[in-house]
């Protein structure tokens, strides 16, 4: 069964290489574009929730979020109910880039799944959700 894990890893590496090449000039290498997608789709999420959504350990995610704040892609605001929590919002710069990011993600998905019938795609989703890590 190692072949399944190896195939998932190969797909992940190919997608990361492609995204790094696509967005490096914008300072969004190392999958930083994913943070912008999630922050734009869920504005106001607290930093920990965004880290969980990206499925990256919180320390690494917080470092990346701070880098994106410094680059003007994201901004942090205190939570209205709990001032200790910092919420992440996309800037106008990130919102303007979102259609391109979403189109890239959609194109990668379409290419990856092109050989699967709709029923196979549904089956794949169901199987992936059953995997635990």
C-alpha cells in the first residue's frame, strides 16, 4: 500500500512545484497562495483556524501569515469578543488576486481529475475523506 502514499506525495510535489513557479514573482512561493485563498474565502478567521484549514502546523502557519501581512496580502485584527485572538483578513490586493488564484486551483483540479468519470470523482472524494492522518 506504500504505492498509494507515494502517489499522493508525487501529486503533492508536482502541484507545489507548479504553484511555486506560477506565483513566485508575487512572493507567494512555498504554497503561500493557499493562505490567500482560504483567507479570502473565510475572512475574519482567527489565525489558528486558518492554520487548521491549510493543514499546516500552527507555528509554521503563523510565520507565513506574518510574512503575508508584511507583504501587504493579509491583515490581522483583534477579535471583537476576545482581544487575545487575532483574525485574518485579506487586503484589497489579495482580493484582487483571488480570481487568478481560484482559477489556478480549478485548472490544477481539472487536469488532475480529467481521466475520472463523475462517479469516480465522487468515489475518490469519499475515499479521501476516510483517510486519517
